[in-house]
């Protein structure tokens, strides 16, 4: 027998979606542990003693006690394992705003294990989170223009689609690696006896299939080795 929700969205164990939408989490009074005591949400933990009164289910970030997982109206959902265990991409050359990496422009940085040009923050196929100065997310939203990728864009990998919008959601994605000034010649295709640039190929010279997980305040990405050198994943 289904039960109607009460004023606090307490729906019992057999809620009826007609009366109690499952998108509204049940009441979770004293649902998180601040350390030595419990609170409704991490924001309700005592704020005056920093991390010493903000740990267990919560974490002290930017002078505030915040949830380690998803915190909505006191509801703490399950945190995917990859949100707790990941590698970090944090080298400045990855940031699209960094135009000063001479070795990158020369093709001497490569996200591929076993190569001499592999950067220190690359650990092979694994889950990664972008952190400054590399940026906080994988490069995305790129709008290819005319011609070939710029010197700063060459060899960079960017996400062609969107990020997941719900906490804990994992989706598939594609990363396109852009051609450089040498391989750009292969982007051209013959048309009526002459050559013109095939923009789709210039800006997507190689493709990597990845996974993306929404971890609440950040995203993590399961990234494979780049197909060849000197491709690398970029951030923003």
C-alpha cells in the first residue's frame, strides 16, 4: 500500500510517485557526520573551528564546511568511487590560456605511457580531475573557425559534447585532438582538382573515447592514452 507524503516529504518505505515524487529526497534529519556529532547538512556543522569540526562526511573548503558528496536539502547521495579516487592533471601547459609552452608547440609533450615526452602528471588510462594551473575542467565548447588549428591549439584534445548534469551520473564522451601545422596538410581534400581544408578532420585529427562523471562541485574523466604523440588532454 502506497503512502502519501506529509508536510516534510516523509513518504514512508512505499511511496507513490503520484503523491510523492522520487525526485524529492526524503527528510534526513541528522543525516551527516561533522566529526564528533551529526547535523542536517554539512553547512549546519559548527563553523568556528575549521576542519577539526568538519570532517567525516564533510570537508573544510574555502573557509566553509561542505559536503564531500551531493548535498540537496539535507540529502547526501552515494558518491561514485572515482570521485574519491582519481589522479590529477595540474600542469600549466594543459591550460588553453597558456600560450608560452615552447616544448608543446614543438610536439615534445605526449599523454602516452612509455614515451620519453610523457608529462609527470600523466599516469596512463585512469580517472583524472583537472586542477589549476591546468584549469578545472577539460577543454570544451571549442568552435572551430576557418583554416587550420592555431599554433596554441595544435595537438590539444578537447571534449566535443556536454558534461553530465546530475550528481553521480556518468556518460560517454569523445575527445578530438587537433592537427598541427605539419599534419594539417593531411586535413586537405581534393575538390575539382584543387585542395581545401576539411575542417572536421583538421579539428578532429584523432579521437579518444572517454567517460565523464559528475562529482557535484567538479568532474572526473576516464582518459585513455593518446593515440600517438604529441597529443595531450587540455583544460580550461
